[in-house]
């Protein structure tokens, strides 16, 4: 299915606002019942306030965050699917992981949901294990036999001192 010029403009504006950390422009390009669903996060961010919270958390974790669409994979009457790449330096807490100062480059699959030509929301799939590896985390997975135990995670080095704390 061919993607309308209007939808492509909406996607380009959204990506530009996300990379510029321009919350007003980002939310202005979405419907009033917008959402952001990051797979691996316990529940979707629904509505403008929660959607804004999701972007703020990402930008706090990666203050130099930028994103680009590498290619459009497919589209139908309600969705466009893209392969994206985002980059940034892990200078703040992200998904509960304290800052490490390490650069991160992530590829993601994004399903962009539309209502007509208006952006309703996005569902984001990315490889959390790759993210953890890039920030220096290690994962200890218990053997597949014996008593069931959860995997444990740890960072290879302490976080940056003072980052993310208020200095008064």
C-alpha cells in the first residue's frame, strides 16, 4: 500500500520533534487520545500526559537522544511499520538503570498507528538485551534445570556520581 504524502509528513514531523526534544510539537502532531506502547514496559502510556512522560523519561536517560527512520517496511489503512535507529549517551536513569555514560545505538521496529492521516500512537519493539549490553550490564541466567530462579542483572561499573541528583 502506498503511504500518503500527509502521513509521511506527519511521521517526518514527529521524528524531527522527538530528536529535537520538542514536546509541544511532538504532542501537537498526535491525536488527543494518543498512546505510546514500548514492548517490555509493563503497560502502555495512554493520553497526552502519559505519552509526554514516556518521552521525558527517554530524554532524561539519553539527553542527546536522536532518532531516524532507516526504512519503511510496510503500510496498511491504519498503520505504517518502520525500522528506526536511535542513538544517545546513557547519562540518566532509563528503564530503572542508572547512568553509565556509555554511548548507545539501538535499532527498533515501530508500528505507527493512524486515525485517518492523524498519528494516534506508536508501538515500539527493541532488543532490551542489546541495550543492557551497550550500557555495560551483565545478565546471570540460571541453569534450565533444578529450582526456578529469576535472572539477575548488574552493571559492570558504578554509575556516574551525582548525575540525576539535585544539587542545592
